[in-house]
């Protein structure tokens, strides 16, 4: 029981750290109303988040292999579930970043 809880606490801490460490766009781009720069920044951020989601998908596939771990089935299922949660979060973050890139792209065109 202790291992299961410590694993959950570790996962919760990792998730909180990942979310809280997500950086926003550079302040200089915001202060300068540089919508072209913000468009590029959000597009790169979306690509990075999609890469992370793909990395988590591959990790979940590895965990799902029958010969991956000799640990209990429950542990493997928890690892896969955590990967799936990160896939969801990274994918949602990428969608949001893409939406912001489109918004700033539109703002850049209206200013010209």
C-alpha cells in the first residue's frame, strides 16, 4: 500500500511541476505587441507539446509490452494511465497554443 501511495504522490508532484513550469511567451514580444513573433513562439510551443505527447505515447507502448516489467499488473496499468494523462494534457496544450498562434497571426494581419 505504501508503494502505491508514494507512486501517486510522485506522479501528482511531477504533473504539478510540469504544468507550473510551463513557460509563457517572452515578455518582450508581449510588450512590443510583436504578433508575428508571438505567432512563431506559439507555433513552436505547439510543436514541442505535440512532440512530448508523442514521447508519452511511445512510453505507454513500452509499458504495455508483456515483457517490459516483472512488477505487478496494477503498476503497469498505473504507468500507462499516467502516460495517457500526459498525452491528454500535452495534446490539449498544443491545441491551445495553436489557437493562440492563429489569433496572433490574425492580429498581425489586421495591424499591417
